[in-house]
C-alpha cells in the first residue's frame, strides 16, 4: 500500500499572523509536523501544500516535498481544507505517476501530537476498515448539560433529552474534534468533500496533546507545554 502524508500551510492567518512559520523552540511550527511524519516511517511521500514560497523553502529544508503552489481559490480565509488536500493528492499522483491508497493529513497547528498518535490512529483505520478517521479529545463542555443556543431571544440547551441530566456525569459522553490527524482512503477522499459520511472512526487523544493553535493564547500555551516537555 502507498500512503501519502499531506501538510497544509497557507501563508495567510488572522488569529496568529504567519503562524505556520512562527518559531517554537527555535523551529518554525510547520517543522514539527514534518519531523513527526518522517519519524513515523509510515509514508511513501510527505507533501506540503502552500501558497508561500518561504514555506516551500522551509518545508524542503526539513525533509518534505513541495513543488506546486496551492491555487488562490483554496487559500481564502473561508476556504475549506478538504479541497486543498484533494488538490495535493491529484498533484502528487500526477508527479509520482502512481495512485496512493491512503492519505493522512497532519495539521500544522497541532504540534503536540506525537509519533505514536499517528501510528495508532493509522492502525485503527486499517483494523476497522474505515473510510475516514478523525482525532478527538473528551470535551469539557456538553450540549446536553451546559451548552446553550439563543432562539428568539430565549436561552435553551443545545440538545435536550426527555429526562434531562442533572450533572455532566449523567450526560452522554461527547468529544471535541482536535484537528490533529485526518485519515482517508483514496477512493473516499476523491468523491467526498465532508467528514461526516461513510464509515467514520475516531482516535482519542488526551487533552494535553490536543491543543489546536487558533489564537495567540493557544500559541503561548503550546509554547509553554513544549518548553516544559523539553526541560523535563
């Protein structure tokens, strides 16, 4: 089987400007995902999709391949990520003259994952014969207990049960998608633009490896955790 790793890193970012090349521990953020992909020994190719010439150079320096530019229509603030991954797959199959069987996308903004997370998620994907897989972590909030919607000026629980739970512990278990690892079979990815169809599986990760950098505060928390881990 041939496995492609995609790492998507456009140059624009509003929450944390230039976050994909912003440094932690003396390395640009994108470097951590590339190094994890290399260390996992799972991939036939590790490909970066970007619209930035500077990020292309950084990606190549750390061992990824990057020869194409992501089209502008896939780089907008409101652009979905899956079409960019589909584009990277098509470009990779054209360049390497092959078909990949599985695609694993590693999100640049989730550097706290470790190599074992990638390997274990892929193992579940294969064992359960899934179409796609997402990584999750247990949610601190619960729509059955302490999340509300405002409807017609009135607050109500987001999800209601016939017998309303009196504590979070009595509520159905819910999970946050942590935007760390995504896995697809090729045939499923080519025809689907969404995540919630087909045979979808999950790999659960702990909270301390599940922070997705979306704000400056997220960045500072991740930086603090990584510095603490380095110093033991």
